[in-house]
C-alpha cells in the first residue's frame, strides 16, 4: 500500500483516497481558457499513482504533453463527514508540497468528449509528494508560499491566499459528498505556469522554505 513520510518522527502513513481540486487559482483557469468554477472541481488520483522522492517520474507512452502542476497537499488525520469550515483544520494533520502531473493532451481530448479525466490524472507516478510536516508547523494555511523550479529555472510560484476555494472550503465540500478518512490526501490546485516536462528534467519543489523535494524525470 502506498505510504507517505510524516515528519519529524518519520512516521509512515498509509494513503487512502487521493483527491484533487482543479481550477482553484484564477490565473491558472485563465491560462487554460477554462470557465471559472462556482464550486470546487473535484477529481481522484489512484493511490497507486503516488510516489515519494525514492522514485523517478515516468512519462506515459500515451501522451506527448505531461504538465507539471505544483500544489499544496493536505494529509487528513481525522475522519469526518459534513465537516464545517470552522472545524475543517482539525481534520488536517500534515502539509506537503507535491506535483499533480497531468497529461494535458489526453485531458483536453477527454474533456472535449465529456468523458472522465482519469487517464490524464491517474497514470503511474502521476502524484508526487514531499515529506509531510505537522500542520502545527504552519502559522496560517491561508498564506502558504510555494515554488517549482525545473532544471534550476523558476517555473511556478503560488500562494494559498490566492485559492478560489481555500482549504476550509475544500474540506467542507469533499466531506459533504463522502466521508474523509485518515490517510486521505488532497491536492489543492495549481497556480499558473504549468508546462511540459521532458526526460531528464530535474523538478525541485519548495514550500515556505521549510519543505523541499526533488524529482527527476526518467530517461534522457
Ligand atoms: Mg492540479
């Protein structure tokens, strides 16, 4: 079963369901020419797509346009259904920075046909995460600054204050549909600047300058 590493004690946590939120930053919605959402756009990534820094990113054969999407990732620590926004943060135990890798060509084709996005979001190694830090290490989940560098060049920079649906709204929304369970992960959406990755690329992620992770794209 896929698991993540929760600092500071290197606790292994088995991962359950991986939720993703799409279109959660205005400038990213605009760069893909998508409609502004009036409620969070929810999708799933298979737990089997999860990797930590011990593995390389594998580009799937069915796509020629895998995009990086750097995102704040939440670890659910307490079960809950119909969680209120006021209570939402009591259900989050850890925070990480991650990549919601997306086969943009496949996603566009599926979207145009009105079909589910699963293939574009759920391939092998499509969910990459750093170690998780306890939520107590962060003063305000509404002000998290994060970055992605590719081969040393700054490609994406975001701040959770710019989320269309902030963390409490995301937790409330998902738990109004289905019970959130300990070990579930939530990818909270990407800021603008998404672009293609290529074999040999080195992707370096950081969050608030206290979390870092590096991933290499296999092949060259
Ligand atoms: Mg995303």
